[in-house]
C-alpha cells in the first residue's frame, strides 16, 4: 500500500485493504484526539479548499483536520475565486499546485475533480461531486464499524435518490467492502447500469451482495442500517421538487420501515436532513406540498436508533486520515 502523493477522487480507485487502512487510521486519530495527544504530523504544509457548492460538515472537517495536523488552509468560496469563470480548471490546478501541498474540491461534475488532479501535481481530495462523495463514505463506514465491529455482511438499505452522489458512493463502497447493499427506490432512481455492472464485478471478488428493490417492506427486512439522503441535491433545479416528492414519498424513512428491520438496525444520513420545519426549505415545501418531513420523519431522526451525529463527527477523523496518508505516506 502506498498512499503518498495520491489523490482521493472516488472509492473505485482504492482497494478494499486501502479503504480499511484509512478507516483504521481515522479510528487511531480519533482516539489520539480524545486523549489530547497532539498529532501535528503535517506541520508546515498548506492546503487549498475549493467549494463551488455550500458546506457545513465537509468544510469544517477539512479546516479542523488541517489545524490538528499542523497545517494552514485557504478557503475559496463558491464566488470568491476565478475558477471556471476567468480561469480554466487546468490553469487553476497548475497555479494552486505550485502554492499548496494538497487541494480539496467540492463542485459539480466528477470530470472537474479528475481534471484538477491531472494537472495539480499534488494530491486532490473530492469533497463531493454530483457523482461521488467518497470522504462521506469513509465516515459512514467508520461509524458502522464502531457500531457493529465489522463491515463484511452488514446489510445497508439506501432509500431515496440512489443514482446521485450518495447512492452511487455507498454502492461502490459496499461492493468493495463485502457488504449487502440494497438500493430501495422507484425504478427511475436506481444507479446507472454502467456503475451497477462495475460494482457487480467487484462484488464477485469481495463476496458483496447488491440488490435493487422497489418495495420498502421487502428491502428493509433484516436491515442493519437504513440510510437516506435529501430528495433534491445541491445544484438541481427547484422545478424537480414536485416530481421528486411524488416519486420518493413512498421511500421516506419512518418507524414502519425501521420496525421492519432488525431490532439493532440504525438510521444514518449524510446530513443536512429535512426532518422538521426548522429550515427555510422545509417550511417552503410544507407550504407548497403540505409535508412536515421529507426523506426521514422527525421521530426516526430523533430516535435512539439515529447515529447521524456520530457519522458527522467521523467526517473530521476520516478526512484527517485521508490528508495524512496522502501527504505523508503510510
Ligand atoms: N454531509 C456533508 O457533506 O455535509 P456538508 O454539505 O455540510 O458538507
Ligand atoms: N446528495 C446531497 C449530499 C449532501 C451531502 C447533495 O449533493 O446535495
């Protein structure tokens, strides 16, 4: 295993052993942090954080992880740089690669982050694209490992829009780690055939099981984890709400599906979540469509089965592991 100088763009580029290594490294870093043991192993390095979409968890995780590792970071917000408007990705990559030791990118198409990595000459980390959200999956799998002690054989049911960044990445991660992944959604929202075929090939080697089921009560039977995400993602047009609500309402995570799963089943969500009326968008949707919650009910979100805040904390530890491994090597 050799991590030094590598980018972290999607889980498809990493072996199961490498993914396991990063999760274990994150667990070690978490233990160190809890004990107050300093780990400024990247002292003197500098990192650029490019965000073309908004963020709370990912940005804060990168910033705190940089500080804990002894690095500085520069945050470039969705409007505050020349990227894409006055300067191409290739030129931006070559400029930032001369100044920084690593670059995080959150934005739109996966090809943008791949292009950035091609030209930067330093590690590039994917902080979310339309297609993939790989640092989120490391945090999710670390949280599952903390809860169940293993990933192998764990049945994870993803309900909702399974053909966007979260559904895609969870399927890839589950295939790599030998898990039982179920996409439970309306026929229109299953991952693309190409990605499914690629994951089925991986699953043949790892023993993973992948299923695509439209009936929530069939899909969630014996589930260890029920996972969901927003029905409309960042960057999508407001016009899609009506159709999305109609299509995905039957896939809301509620107590009926939680009680259909194992007694030990946990609820997970990458966040942010629409589970009540305490958000602007939540209230607007309530006015237009009379829904008090969307992808998950408040009852499930606030229940003891919900481990969403453990997941959110683990974003920081896993992002730190990715930066440490790719900047310093293993
Ligand atoms: N889960 C996640 O990526 O959250 P942010 O959009 O707040 O970074
Ligand atoms: N699918 C969501 C994930 C947010 C972390 C989005 O892209 O907005």
